């Protein structure tokens, strides 16, 4: 399950929509981003102020048309277009006046799962009259938390005893394989619960998320250009925890099947158009950054290969390479050309410092499919994206799980300047820097299997020091986890990682 960043929630949640009704309460989402079409939702979980509401009491309507919430056969396809409202009615008692935290997670039949967390307010404890609703909307933003300050977020304080000084030139130097003033921190994805633990409060606004990246020691804020491709997901949970609960259950992509089974499916699926992708979050975030900080544009969570293979299911995709090549070629053309156009639009975004593409090509034993498949259908699109970024003077960063050694030369030819995260169970990061450090900046790779998730703070400190001591000299290195920071990382271990990097990462390295 993916936690939706605060800056994207602000684009879909209708602030001030929370209100009591005669049958319970209601809140709404208003799509101001990319139009999508869905046939239903499942594994819907709703919490308000920590209290769970059973799905039987939840009713959703999209543009006035009911949305199916039960598992099984998809319901009628409905469009969540720009300007379309999704209303969520909860049957039962109304809410008390004041601020409320709403957390809702779900899996759509078409696009996978997400979790959204917002704060809104009830202006009055009883169902308001029409006049009361109008008056309530006028004052609603103040009750929901007051007007937020405009302008950049202040970069003050320290981390690991070192003053905070966000400066993208530090990361840029590493991307050029040079030595900056200290080793930069880098992550592609940090789960919302970890961010909130670190800040010591809930994250409900874009400014909260920007403040987290400042206080956690980063020189950038990642901003996603939302692109929704089809994928099937499954859920599981430990005993006593409902499936789909991000804090107790887990979701994963299905590899044995997908929504796209034929060329007809590919042509009929409502693929988002590059021209419809919303970039307003880039401008919003850029306006909040302190001087010297920049954004990194995200072509993720899956890009060319991931979206194609996931739309079919990796197993079906692998068979189709031999049994249904026209379908494979058409999917790559749809997805790849869309990402090229998204990249073309992204380079115009204000405050952009680099672009990260996340596209898993491998497992711990090697490439997921023959490198010949990548060279024929995937890398030509990477190369076109690389050319766009090169012309704009923007570094191209690439993320893939697993052992991608066999295609690192190809990735370099595509214009990629940095590799993340060099999974330790798959690749020796020291060997990677020795062999490829003249072509790539290396980001990685504090162990996620044990050190960050099950290890102790002293273990984290020692591993961070060891990585800095061995990899930082000569530059071209940034410290990160070996994949991402999911919600099952021990937050105290995450803090230890970033604090240790600040404390011992100053050049010249002496650890």
C-alpha cells in the first residue's frame, strides 16, 4: 500500500467538505489532477481519530454514481475526471465539532492501493442548515488548522549536532562524481508514519512534508508526477488485523495475472494522457523551499518496464514475449511514449534539480527478463528521456531493485548519472563503485533486511560509518537505505542513520 504524499492529497481532498448529515457524516475528494476510471474499490479501511468504521457503514459515490466497495466482480466503470467529486458517506453518529483526522486506505480494481490521511474540521456538532453550511465553509479553513504561512519553510536547527543547511549543490556535486562538503542523504520514498515520528506530529499539509525533508537532512524534496497504470494487488494480514491495514497488513503486486490480457484490453483501457498529468505540485513545493534547496521529479513508482509488466502480470508478460509480441510492443509504445512526454513537460517545472526514474529490472539473482528485451523495448525510451534531461542540464537518477550489473553499461549509454540503491543481497556496492564509479554516482545501501528493520541503533551507526569510510572518499557517493524507508523500519534506526551521516560525513572523510 502506497502512502500518498501530502502535496498530492491536497490536490484530491476537498478541504472543508467534512460535515455532519442526518445519517452520519460526509467528506469529499475533488480530483484536480489526472483523470482516471475505476470499476470499484476493495479492502476499504476508514479511521477517524483512530476509531475504525466498518465498510458496511461506508457509502461512496463518484459524480453521483455509486462506487462498488465489495470484492469480486468489478462494478460499472465510472470516471474520476478532473473536477469530479467523490463523496464518502459514513452511516451512524455524527462527529463532534472541531478538528478530526481521517485516514482511508483502499485498493482499486484498476490501479492498486493507496492510503490518504487528512485533517479537517466540523464547524458544528449538529447537521447544519443550508445557511449554516455556507457560513461553515467560509470559516472552515480556520477551524481546520488556521491559515498557513506563505513563503519558504525555515531551515533552522541541527541534526546529529550539525546545523541544518539544505543545499542542492551538495547533491549536484556528488552526481558529478565530485566531493561535496559532506556526504549527501538520498531516499526515493519515506513512509508517512516514519516522517510523522521524526517530526513528532501528524503530517497533513505540504509544508509539513517539506519541513520533514529539511529536518531530516535532505537537500531536495521529491515530487511525483502522477501517472496511473493498471495493476492487480493482493492483501494479507497477521491475526487480528484486517487485510489492507498499512500498519498491520501488507499488500503486494500480483505476478501471475493482470488486467491487460489482450490487444483489445490494451486499446480499451483508459490510459492517462501525458498532457493530463498535473504538475502544479512542483510549483507549490518550489515556493516553500528555502534558498538552495530544489525538487527531484519522480518518474515512479514504476516506469516503462514496470508499468507494462505489471499491467499484464509478470508471468503473463513473460509468456507474451513469445506468444503475443504485438501486445507487448503496443504496451511499450503506450507507456514508453507517455513517459517521454511526461519528462518533456517535467523539465519545465520550477525549482527542479534532477529527475529520478524508478523501474525495477531485476531480482537478487539478476535481470527479471533477458537483457535483450530491455535493449529492444525499454532502453530506447530511457535514452529518449536521457536526451531530454541532458538538453535541460538535469541529472538522470535511476532506481532498480536487484542485481542490474548486466545492464549497467546500457544504463550509462541512456544518459543515467546515478544508480540507487545497490541492494546488498544482490550487489557488492564496493565492487560497483570500483568498476562503475567513473560513470555513476552511487546511492546506497544501509541494509533494509536487518539493520534498519530489526537491528539496533549501534548496528546502524557502525554500518553508516563503514559505508562512509569505504565509499565516500573521492566523491560520487550518497547515503541511503538499500531500497526505501517503509513503515516497518524502526524509526529510531532511521534517525540514527541520518544523524550518523551528518556527524561523520564531512569531507575530508575521517571516520
